[in-house]
C-alpha cells in the first residue's frame, strides 16, 4: 500500500493570548492554498486585513512564477527551453539557490527535478525506479549546469530546475516584507512546516513556535522567538511506502535516493527565510557531523536537529530560548 502524507509540521502556539483590547491589536487570519501547501497567515492591527490580501496575491503570484508544474511559469518555460530570460526576482532566487549548493557541497541541488519525477513525487504516481533509470536521471543533476547571466538562466546537460526546496522560504520572507510595508508589526506566517514571525505578539510576549515531533503527536520542543524564520525539513512530510520501505521527498543528489543521513528532522532558524529553507533541506541530506561543520564555519543561523535514534541537538544561540522534554545536546 502506498501512502502519501502531507503533514503540517509546526504548530504555532499562540498561548495565553487574551482577546485584543483595541483595534490596534485586532487579529486577522487568512488561509491560502499555494505551492501545494495550506498556508495560514495571521496579522494584527488596523492594517492587517489589507496586508493579508496583498500576501495572498503574492503567494499566488510566486506560485505562478516559480512552480515548474504550472504551464507558463518562468521555471516551466526555462525547463522546456533550456534557456530563458526570466524576471530579476527569479534570476536572483536561482542565484541564491546556487550559492547554497556551493556552501553545502551540493547537498542542496535545484537540478533534482528529473529524479523527483522518476519517483513520482511530481505526479503523485509513486514508484521505485530501476538503477538504470536512476543513473540516467542523475546524469542531469548538477547545479553547476545552471548559469545565470543577468536575467538569462541557462541549463546545460539536460538539467531541469525544481525550486521546491527553497520557494516557500522565499515566499514567507516576501510576505514578511509586505506586512512591514503595509504597517503591520505583529504577524505569524505558517507555510506547512515553515514558520516566520514578525515582531512579537501584540501583548509584547515572544512568539512560541513548536517543532513537530516527526514520530507523530507532540513536539520536539518550542522556541521563543521574534522576527525570525523557523523552517523544518523532514522525511515524514511527504513520502510513500512500498514493500515496507519508506521513500520520502528529500533526495540525496549523490545517489538519487531519499536521504538517510541519520537525521529525521532539521529546523533552521534565521531571519533569512530563503537561506533557512535551502539549508534545512541541505542539512537533512548532510547529516549531523557535516551540519556541525557547516555551522562552525558560519554561526549566522541556529539549528534544531533530531537523529533517527531520537537525540536532539541544538546550537548554542537558542540554548536559552528552546524548551524541550528531550535531553538537549548543545552544539558550541
Ligand atoms: P524541503 O521540504 O524544504 O526540505 O524541500 C523538499 C523539496 O525540495 C522536495 O519536495 C523537492 O521539490 C526539493 N528537493 C528534494 N531534494 C532536494 C535537494 N537535495 N536539493 C534541493 N531540493 C531538493
Ligand atoms: Mg527547504
């Protein structure tokens, strides 16, 4: 039996949030469906309603721009022609994705598209491919086949792009900007497993962002945060099962097979939501040791990692703000 689950990962706990007392803290929420994801947007204050409308428009706009499955999107056109002049926005996002590939030794690779197709993640008609099919598809997976020259993106070697590992992080950053520019100073954006908070709660408390336990009910822990993104990757989010084996949607570009690095949940915490999204996918592929190396070289982000044997590792920057029932191993 094949199973397919899209799980909402992070639950936002808006705890002890008493009813807003005046119009400046009035709560408005909107559910938006875009990028194959149910998005829950909440903003506070007198400008919130207008800001939410703009956010919905942006979500639909970026979906139509970046989704390779939408006929006529820039990525669809690029994939079908091998080269295309795209918007500055798409060119910049592709460039950022390539930078993350370079920084993660290719663990993050947006040319993963043909391999995703082979496993059926694109059509949702899942199947386990043969070794021959896999090695053929893998021959087109190499982020170095992508070049960006001004706004012209060119793909060589038959490569095709899939921005699924970074687009939602980019979108939550754009929505945060829209909220700020529309006069909203308190908001929380949840795009499936991706959460971004703007400011603090209207009552001045920090937001509480819970990271789902990949094994089911409950949480790995809860982060007190303001003005940041908490972006989670996990094999439990999208997968199918065949002959007792689980095949999930985060692929190791070296093998073309679901990554089994020893991590079952990776959350990246940084205000730069685009980077957080790329890194969450990459670190899931890289595993604990390489994740620590990456973090030591930079330290501009934080991480919450859960291993297959249920050990939880967090980086020092959130040692005081992350609460968990698990014993926490702090990475210094
Ligand atoms: P995320 O949930 O952010 O970890 O992204 C997973 C999605 O990114 C998948 O559904 C694919 O669209 C894409 N993807 C899978 N493996 C990779 C990879 N190694 N590098 C970049 N994108 C990937
Ligand atoms: Mg990602």
